[in-house]
C-alpha cells in the first residue's frame, strides 16, 4: 500500500509540474504572438453598435437590429422564453416593436470589460424606453442590461443579451405601492 501511495504522490507531483510548465509556455507564447487588446477601441465599437441599435429600434427596423447579433446569439427576454439565433431574434424584436410602434430607446453603457484574448467582451448598462400604448396612453420603462459581445471577423456582435425593468411588475402589490 505504501508503494502505491508513494507512486500516486510522485505521479501527481509530475502532473502538476508538467501542467505548470505548459501554462508558462502558453503564457510566454501568448505574450509573443497576441497583440495587446485595445479596450478603448472595443468600447467605442460597442457604443457605436448601441447607437445603431437605438436608431434601428426607434425606427422599428428589425432587419437592421438582427445584423447586430451573432448568427448563434441568445436573447433572454424578460417574462418570455429563450430566443436563439439572429432570425428568431429579429422576429421577436419585430413583434415587440409592432406592439408599441414609435417607441424611443436610449441605451447608456456604464461598463465594458474585454477578455484578454480580445475575442469576447461584456457590457453592462441601463436603458430607458418611452412610447405610446395602443390606447394612446404614454408609458415609460427604465431598466438595466448585460450583453456579451463576440468579435466575429473584426466586427463586434452581440452573442448573449439579457435585460430587465427597474419598474415593479404590472398588476402587483409592488406596483400599487409604488404609485
């Protein structure tokens, strides 16, 4: 039993040493071959996409909105099912805009973090929506969002998106207490 235990300990120590050596080599190679990630340029690209999103959403232009998503993107809609793929996202957004035409959207990105490899980033921000309901009444919604962005052939596309309102759910005691 002692020989087996010592053999296992020796094997584990060798595995750890090899793993550390492989990590050091990968880090050295990565620093030699990977250019530094320009986080400011990534943030600027994401903010430009946010501006394009605001304009397309406010114009009710679902096809343009769909171009801002990766082909395999996932949208996690509040109080709704998971939506997968840019075509399904386009359909979902078109339905939302059809329910409340003329809705104005304002996005404010507060934080962008870029992966060291420069292939992914995430953005955290807030939004404000203003519109007119089918009955002519004006409404407003404020909330926050998280978007994961993916660099696809030099273009930043949304890969995952989720948002939710800061307002209490309609028809709840929380909403009645807020008024």
